[in-house]
C-alpha cells in the first residue's frame, strides 16, 4: 500500500470523543517501550508523526492518525509500566478497556511484543482478554534488528508454541524492526487486504 497521507487527528482519554466517522481502524497495544509509536512512524514513513521516547510511559492517550483519508492507525499507551501511580494505572486501564470494548470502528488490534523476550504473562493475558471480548488481533514482533535471523526464527517459533497451548489457531503475526524498516509491506499489506474485505462486504 502506498501511503499518500498520514495526519494526526485527535488525542483523548475518552472513547466517546474519538472520531465519529466510520473509517476502519487498527490499534497498537503492548508493553510500554515495546515500540508502538515508532512502528506507526515506520509504517507511514514519517519521522515523528507519533511521539516516541527511550523512556517508557511516553504515550498517555488514545491517538488517532488518519491514513490516506481512508483508515485510522491508533497509538495507545503501554501497559505494564511500573512507575505510574496506582490511581493513574486504574484510570488508564479503564479508558483503554472502554476503548476496546466500545469502539465499533476497531477492525483489529495489534499486540506488540519485543522479539527478544520470552512470552510474558501480561501480554498473554491481554490476548486472552481480547479473545474473550471477540476482538480480532494480530501479533507484531518488534525490534527484530536486535537479533540474528536464526534467533528470530527460534523466538517466533517458541512464541507460537506457547500460544498453541491455549489457542486453537495462531493469530496473524509479523516480524518488524522500525529502525531497519523490516515488515512494513507485510503489515500494510494485511491492513490493505482487510480494508478491501470490508469494502467488499459493504457492497454485497
Ligand atoms: P510508550 O508510548 O511508552 O508505551 O512506548 P512505545 O511502545 O510507543 O515505544 P516507542 O516507540 O516510544 O519506542 C521506545 C524505544 O524503543 C525508543 O527508544 C525507540 O527508539 C526504541 N525502538 C522502537 N522500535 C525499535 C526497533 O525496531 N528497533 C530498535 N533497536 N529500537 C526500537
Ligand atoms: Mg508510545
């Protein structure tokens, strides 16, 4: 897919204030610092469309970006960031769960996981939560530049084996690196194909 335009639309902590139109949207979620905002910049070929930081906890709100005036990418805060207070963690959990449970336009979530790490309980639990709420999701492995090809294959394989202990089918999954621009075509191709399916269903 060619990215002709990518623009920031709105940030907020209330799902009711998200854009009202019915363009399909795709949301990035995962631990703080996993690379959600960097991935948005990589996918859209923009250096600083989404704000990134070496310190976890940078993204604090629901951020909508409209792509090609036709679909949204949504950058969300990370979970599992220990330094925020308990009250703000609770508030955060509430608005994120409201987003996932109420946002009709959400076509698919992408759970980002750092390819270097073993499967983490917090990520597996979040996938479980998405499953229980019938929210489709894919997995995006990030920071593939940090491992050699063989290790990438081994880590992805191990991850899939872990998932198959609880899931009957593997979700779509993608290997990416924002710094080396790996996986851009695969993720965008998946989104494009999904958007086309939605269009075809509308015309039926
Ligand atoms: P929060 O907004 O805090 O939840 O974090 P985030 O998931 O949006 O992470 P962000 O994109 O801000 O990136 C966190 C750090 O990881 C930054 O220092 C990025 O430069 C680095 N990073 C992100 N993606 C990659 C990648 O593909 N490779 C490498 N080597 N570093 C990356
Ligand atoms: Mg971020």
